[in-house]
DNA sequence: CTGCTTGCAAATGATTTGCAGGAAA
DNA sequence: TTTCCTGCAAATCATTTGCAAGCAG
C-alpha cells in the first residue's frame, strides 16, 4: 500500500494526515514482524529524528483504536504491534520470545465450521486466534 | 489441593516451603479467574499484611519458572496468572479486558488430530491455545 | 550452620499525561 | 479559523533489584 492510499484511510477515519502518522506507517511496513514500540521509535528516529517517542506511542494507540493495526501480546512484558489484519495465527517460542505469523485457511475453515454449530453459553464469538507454542527449528 | 500437597510440590521442585509461598498459593486458589499481581497482593495483604509486594512478585516468578502456574496476557498491559495448567482456551472480551476459561475436549481432539497430520515448516509444536474474542452476553 | 528467602526502599523502564505551540482542514 | 496533533518533560505505575536480616532444611 502506498502512503497515498494510507492517507486515504486516515481521512476516511476522520484522522488528520500528518508526517508523524505516515512515518509510523512506514516503519510498520518496514518492520512487519511484530515490532515493539521501541523498534518503531528507533526506526523512525533514523529518518525523522525530531519525531518524539510520545508521539509514536500516541500514534500507535490511535491506530489500534481505529483498527488500523492490532496489539499483540506475548508472555514477556512489552507491547507489540501487528499491521496485518487478516485472520492469522501465531507461532510462539517461549524461549526467546519470538513470534511468527501462521496462515492456514484450511484450519480457519475447520474452526469456523466448528463454531458455527457450537454455541458457547453466555459468549458471542467475533473472532479467534490460535497460538501455537513450540520451538523454531533451524 | 491442600496446602500439604502443595508443600510437597514445592519440596519436589527443590523450593523451600515458606508462609509467603503458601499464602500466594492460597490467594491463587481463591482468585482463580486470572488474577493480576495486584489482585493477589491485595488478597494476601488482608490476611498477611506483612508480606511485601516484592515478595509476591518474586514468588509468582518462581512459580512460573517452575511451571506451577502460567502467565497469561491480554492486550491490556498488566500481567495475569493462571493456576490451571490443563489444556484450556480463553474467552476474551476486548471491551472490558475480561477473560474466562473455556474447556472443550472435542475441539482439542480436532486440533490435535489436525496438527498430527499437518507439519509446519521450521516449527515444532508443543502446545496450542485458542483465544476466542467476542462479547459476554448477560 | 548455610544458602535460599524475605522485606524494604530505591531503581527501572515502558507507557501516559498535561500543556503550550503548531499544523491540517 | 478551529480543531486536532505534536513535542517536551514530568509523572505514573507495574515490575525489578540490591542488600541486610531472617528462616527453612
């Protein structure tokens, strides 16, 4: 997606188009693998040293609020962000706190069908994601 | 489980049995619904006002390290703990950051079978958990 | 005894916040 | 112009840490 298209998204959501927001978007594109806030701040500061960390935090919050990106959390303690909004799952290794995306349409189909029939009392399912815990093999 | 049995677990893991550890265990039993560290600290301080927060944090870390409990994380920012170690999934409502356990053996069977046949390149699955995102209906 | 644990208080570090000035629409 | 955003720096708050004293084994 070009920054032009991205600007359009911002406008559609009633958000102003600013250098800072485009920069965060740019950083998210470059570091697509579940970056931490710190990752993004450091990428941005290379090219735009004047953009402040506070602004990056605010921008990320704004994006999450408007469903432009998602928060992801592992069992370690920093927040990570995910710019991919399609349904996907996560491969997670506890040892080194590494995450990878995992796409599996067949699996999605099985789960969708399963939960179409199965109703859970007192809960309305809107989405699901599977976390596969294990080890990355070199 | 009685505290006597729990003491045995501690001993088996080479951990000393202390009032503080039993108190944390007791609090975990009482507040089984994914308590935050703060929940546990406050429960403990009612009965044992002299146990310090730092100790509770250390104890929780020790328990996680020795796989006595698990860390659970939602997309909000505080750590939660889970004293149930059986395979189970989570119902999660983003609106109020509420989690519930969800047990479903049929689902587990389907997933186990699916991943027995399906191999993921460069990843060895050890466990999985499903997060069902949605809303609790009153 | 002797080393693991605790309590305390200070330190850390990620994230938030308040506010005055700046920029988009 | 008017509202929304940004930068800055201070504040917050969960969690960690260092260390002397305490207790379990």
